[in-house]
C-alpha cells in the first residue's frame, strides 16, 4: 500500500516511515524541512534497505500538493505529521501557528478530496485534554486548550470530523500522543531539536553530553509522588508502530477513530532523571526552579481502547527510553549532519 507521509523527515515521522517500510508499504514523504533534515530520510533508507520517495514541499503550496497527488495516483492513505509544535513559540507567534497548521491541513484535505483519497491519520496530542479532572485520561474526556498550538490540534480534529460528516466515506484517525521520547535503538535516527530544547528528555541528554550545565526542574510542589510533574512517556518506536496498526485497523471501515497512545503509566521528572542516571551511569546535575507557566501537575493515558481495537500497546519501558535517547545523543552530538 502506498502511504503519503507529511512531515516524514521529522522526529516521529522518520521513525514511522521506517515502520511503514518494514511493514511492506511504499512511502512518499512531503516535508519542507523547516524543522528537520534530509539526512533523516537517507538514514531510514539505510536502516531498512528500501527507498523513500522524498519531495521537499510546503503544505501551504496547494498547487505543488496537487502535483504530488497527480503524480502518485496509487496513494491510498495519508499520515499527517507536518506542523509546528513548540507551545511557547505558539504563544508568541499565534498567527504563524494557525497559518501553518490549519491552512496546511485544509490544503491537504482539499487535495485529498479532489483525488478521492479519504483515509487520514492525524498527529493529535494529549494537550487537547487541557487540565483533566481525573486520571487516567479516556478518549471521551472533555477537551479544551490553553495555547495556540493546542488550539490548532483541537481545531484540526474538528475539521476532520466535519469532513467525515460531509462525506461518511472518509476514514479519519485522530491519534492523541502523550509524551514521545527516545530514539531508534540503532542510534541512527532520533530527535534533533533546534536551539535549547523545551522538552524534558532532550534537555536531559544535552546536560548529559555537557552541552547544557544543569537541568532546571520546573516545580517540586505539585500534588504528585515527589512534587514534580508527572507525564506518560512512551518510546517513539512504540508510537511509530501505533500508526501502522491504526492504518491497518481502519483500512476497510469508514468512520472517525480516536485513540490515546501512551503507556498508561505516569512518571515524575525526578523519576525520569534518576532512571536516566542509573541506566546510563551519568550524573545529571539539576536544580529546582519555579513551576513553568501553563504546565499541569499530572497527565497519563488510559490506552485500553488502542489495545482492544488496534491490538497496540507499548513494549518499551522507561529504561529503554533513557538508554536509546542517550545512545542517539552520544552518536550524534550535534544532531544530523548537513550532508552525508
Ligand atoms: P517535528 O518538528 O520533528 O516534525 C514535523 C515535521 O513537519 C518537520 O519535519 C517539519 O519540517 C515539517 N513541517 C512543518 N510544517 C510544514 C509544512 N507547512 N509543510 C511541510 N512540512 C512541514 O515534530 P514531531 O515531534 O515529529 O511531531 C510530529 C507531529 O506530532 C506534529 O504534528 C506534532 O504537533 C505532533 N505531536 C508531537 C508531540 C511530541 O512531543 N513530539 C506530541 C504530540 C503531538
Ligand atoms: N520539565 C522540566 N524541565 C525542563 C523541561 C521540562 O522540569 O527543562 C518538566 C515539565 O515541567 C513537565 C515535564 O518535564 O512536568 C514534561 O515536560 P515536556 O516539556 O517534556 O512535555 P509537556 O508534557 O509539557 O508537553 C509535551 C509536548 C506538547 C504536548 C504534550 C502532550 O511538548 O507539545 O507533551 O503530548 F502537547
């Protein structure tokens, strides 16, 4: 089956391309390389010995997108990763986030409809649950958002649901990721954030590498096991496999499908730091700082629907996440090279 992957050169996209190729799919990637490297695509190809059809294109270029679909008439489904994803940046540049994420998605859906490609898997986020009243989080919990990035996710979910209402032949899959971390165990592909990382795991690995002095732990007065924030971290390879399962399961049945992809287990910041130190035998200096504005105390999934319907559950634990994140950082201290 031929799958079009938007944002396939990025962190989650590159790992998913590898799983798709391993599952026997043909893969075309469309990415503007705004937050990624062409080298990620070559490395995926090397890892599995198969080719990816890579097209450098911005989703805002609807005519370019039309050409892609016209040249690849056998595309059966789209996995839509392309988007901007930094919460803080979205507060500073809301118009850019709405423009890129919403218009990019509208263009994509428009061209898919023109070509009668009606199967889409969308990268949503646990951020659509806002501040949950109880834990673990189920898919039918109320949704709300606190920043423009989260709002784009929720708006896109609604747009896709409306597309399905207008034409019930569509298969719409909304995957709500919890906190993806780690890297492929080969250490060959991984997360390559530009500038100082916002997220916990890449920050820890850069402290471990000596590129950053110390970790700032944002708050130790939350009502959690040790006062630090609790999240549901999942290995990016498990997450990538979730996309393949979701595509397979929804292949023959139209509808809107929503799944939480997480482990179902919450871990605190300090649990993460201590596991990283123990597994990799490296000290991570840290200090306690005030809470980060907008953060919630705890967030973890009830992933049982994904298990029941997709037969998907995570296989890697926190130790493997820490091992593989460090393995990637160690082997690629400056991320992907410009050329290879
Ligand atoms: P990423 O930045 O590594 O990948 C996104 C890719 O999309 C990049 O390669 C970027 O160049 C590309 N892109 C952005 N705008 C584009 C456009 N207009 N046209 C073409 N390409 C464009 O991010 P990621 O971590 O791999 O995340 C993938 C998706 O999953 C995103 O939609 C993100 O919001 C979502 N998500 C990520 C997380 C996380 O913690 N990483 C959590 C929940 C949801
Ligand atoms: N944290 C620190 N120090 C840091 C970075 C993070 O203590 O330097 C703490 C945070 O306060 C939080 C936890 O580590 O308690 C995780 O923070 P991340 O920034 O790694 O992840 P978030 O849960 O805040 O957000 C991530 C993505 C969002 C996405 C959300 C749910 O950044 O885009 O997961 O999927 F919406």
